[in-house]
C-alpha cells in the first residue's frame, strides 16, 4: 500500500513541482514502508517518486517500497546532497515541505542546500489522509479486532486488588500476542477516583469494589491505528454510577446518529454535548466528541466545537464523550466511525452496555 500517485495528482493544484516528506507518518503514508524517526526521506514529483534511506533500511526498502526509485545515503552523501541532485535534474523550483513536522534546524539546513523555494504544504497531506481507501480501512478494522480480542480477555481477568499498571500491561501483551505491530499510544487504565482523569497514567493503585475502571487503548496493524475506550464497574455500581454511565452512553448514541459526511464537526460534537448538558453534567465533559484516526492516533478531521468545516466521506473519527467528576469517578465510551454520505458505519464491535465484573 502506498500513495505516491495520490500525492502527485495534487501537486499542480497546490502550485508545487514536488513534495518533500521527512516526517515519519507522512513518509509511511506515501511509501507504505516504516522507518523510525528521521531515518528516511521521500520525494514526489508529478511523474516520479524517490525514497532515500541509509544502510540499515536499504534492503528492507528495496523489498517493500513500490513505485519509487530507492537511493542510499552514505558518507558525504546525506539526504540534502541526494535531494539536491534530483531536484536539479527534475528542474524543481517550488518544493512543498511539512511545515507542521519539520524542525527549524531541518528547515534551515534544507533551505541552504536545495536549489528551490520551500513552500509550506502540510495541509496537502492532511487533506489526502482525511479520506481512507479500502486498504487503509481493512488495516484499521483488523487493528480494531485485535484490540477487541484483548479487551475480551482482560474482562475475564480484572478483579479487586489488581493494579492499573497490571491491567495496562496485560492489555498490551494481549494485543501484541494477537498480531499488533505496536500500540497506538500508551494505554490509559484508571480506576476509582483516578477515572476522573481523562488522560490519566496507569499507577500502582489497586482496583477496588464499587469502582469504575476506564480503559482507553488501541494498536497498530499494517501501520494504521485502532482506538477504543470501555468503562466497566467492579463488584457493583451505585445508582449515581449507573446514571453517569447511561448519560455518556446516550450522548455517544446521539453523536453517532448525527455523524455523517457533510455535517460539521461542531454539529456532531454538539449533538452529544446537548445530552450531557441536559443531564446536568455539561461542565464535566471537558474534551471534544472525537478526532480523526489513521496513520496517527490523532489526525484530521475532528468532531469538536472548534471545527466548523464539513466532514468528508471516507473519514474515520472517534466517538468518545465522557463525564469526569473530579476526585470521584469518570466514564468514557469510545468507538470509531467511518463517515458516509448516508450516515456512518461503526467499526467497533465490542459491547458497551454497562458491565459489572
């Protein structure tokens, strides 16, 4: 899977002769090949593409990168030198670069070395990545199924006395065991009063009876992320716990019902937020309804109060409202949705009615 041709097709409309990809995520999106950090550079012109890397990755790049000429860096022949040769050969005068990813130091080095103007063009890649093709969706669904298998296992293991860290470690092991390449992010496992922390860090705290446990996790498969959150009760759930949970579940359902291509991110967020506000918890829903998911765990587009742009068909967004009562409890429920012209398709199959373990 690579997207060199999709990038090339956008260059003319963007007023560019070529696009330089130095960031890890966009480089993978273009080439379908992963090399860590700054260990690789891709260049796309209207008719050709190149992938530059060093000796550690050159054999693997030769096996997996298709649709691009591969060139190896070496002593005295770093990325800037190899790029300069190709850019002169191709008569490139306007070169797009990832202004949202490139450091000032990198930009200064390329500005001095390359025989062309550097034009900020992160939006070109963000726009392409908003809409997933069939291969991308296949990878994301596979990643989601792996995470769901891990959840199914862990639900049979959680018990009072286990620590948050232990649950997080078991989730990670299970996802790797079932075929994940890596985690989408460090899992969030928080319990009891810690569950009021939306992005709390798993601790040595022991899980007790009559508490919520919130688990937010996902994995990477073929370079694409999954993301999900489930909140469960251990032993029993008080009337207030049940009320908070059912409010979040109803808010998620309202947001999902509103989610479709052509509506704004603000409208989707607002549908869920209205339910929570009406229940008296409006001050305790402290983040947006959802974010884009793909090569990166957070990408465009978002379903937030700040996004007044129509959501595109083919986008995958999270659906994750929450209520967080400081120092007491918190609930978040998260699925991922594929947006269509008619509505949305929920890619998440795990049950979400309140479970008491």
